[in-house]
């Protein structure tokens, strides 16, 4: 491995670590009462979004999708978008079902 590649991976690892710490901090912002339900939705959505961003970074940098054919990059991005829609749809659908 060359020094540039190792430096890039170190920077990516540091960014992933910072994102993890930020998501832990956001997850710890839990409230009480009726207003907590809205805050909980924001926190949950934020944590899901951060997790999907981390997955994209890992796919691109550590699984070398960055150097793969364009179609594979688009397929992985489409998979992430579909996963986001399913996760958030299930969460908000469950909240709406629970409220009714």
C-alpha cells in the first residue's frame, strides 16, 4: 500500500468515528412527555440517516465501489435509498398506526 492510500483510509476512519460519536450524542437527547414523541422522530430519523451515510462511506472506501463500474455505484446508491425509504416508512407508519 502506498502512503497516500493509507492516509486516505485513516481520514475515512476518523470521519466514521466522528460520525459514530455524533450519532451517539444525538441518540442520548431523549426527552419526556408529548413533545418527546416529535423529538424522538427527529432523533430516530437522524440516526437512520447517519447510519446510511456511514454505510455509503464504507461501501465506497473500504469495499472499493469507488473504483467499480458506474452501474455498481448506482446500484449500491439505489439500494441505500430503498433501505432508507423502507426503514423510515416502517418507523413513521408504525407511529401513525400506534397513534390511531
